[in-house]
């Protein structure tokens, strides 16, 4: 009975929400809003459970004196301090803005810098394993994009920063990003349809 109850609830809810978008002037709009609000509450509860699990794992590492426990301590302390400041001072307070500008923003910039170096390293390794035209084109455009965006100290490479890089980013990269988004949209649509017909049951816990 339980195996049939969960799919029935999921399929009925999905069909009602889907019909509320396509049927004009129907009474399902209010029901859709209520269901979406429930989904938001469940998503918030899931985030809370995930944070609790993360804290418990790192707390066990600290209590067990495992390797890297100092990073676990820093993570827990940062999470608690940031959460407390956000609750009592608000996310738009000058203190929170200072924390963002002094800590979070430099960390994100460092991650982007590491990603750029990793991209070049991956391109070089790609040439070692696949010495073909596709790999060369990939590495060439990666270098062109980086050289065009990098603030070179003494000179600017002619035509790279003001002509070639904007064309690569605005035409080639945007086209690739749109293709990826179309693939994500189609994959999401097919996944939703499979859940609606009961072919996939991700809520079953298996």
C-alpha cells in the first residue's frame, strides 16, 4: 500500500500543477500556489537537515581528533557566527557587507583564479592524450580568452582584448551556453514526464 501511496501523491500533485499553467481561468491556480509554498517549506527543511548533518559530521571529526579537525572547527565557527550576525543584524547590514567583501569575495576570486590555471593545465594534458584539431582549438580559444581578460602590466596584445575576445565570449561561448541550457531544459522536461507517468520514483528512498 505504501508503494502505491507515494507515487499516487507525487503524480497527482505534478498533474495538478501542470494543468494550472495550461488551463486558462481555472481554479487550480490557488492550489498550485499552495503546493509550491509547501514545496518551498520542504526545501527549507531539507536545507536545515543538510546543514545539521554537515555540523554533526565535522563535530565528530573534532571530538575524534581526526586529521584536519582545525578546518572543521573553522567551518563550524564561521557558520555559527555568520548565521547569528545574519539573524540579528540582517543580511543588508554594513557588518555583513564587510564580511562579504573581506572574506567571501576574495575566496571566490581565488577559486576563479584556480579554475583558470586548472583549465590551462587540463588543456595541456588533453594535448598529451589527444593531439588532434579539436584539442588544439580548445586550448587556443582558452588562451585567447585568458589573455584578452588578463590585466597585462606593460602592454595589451593587439586585437585580442578589444576584438577577438569579445567575439569569442559573445558568440561562441554564448552559443555553447545556450546549447547547454537547452539540454538542461529538455532533460528536466523528460525527467518530469517520467516522474509524472511513474517510470522514475526518486522519492522512494532507493
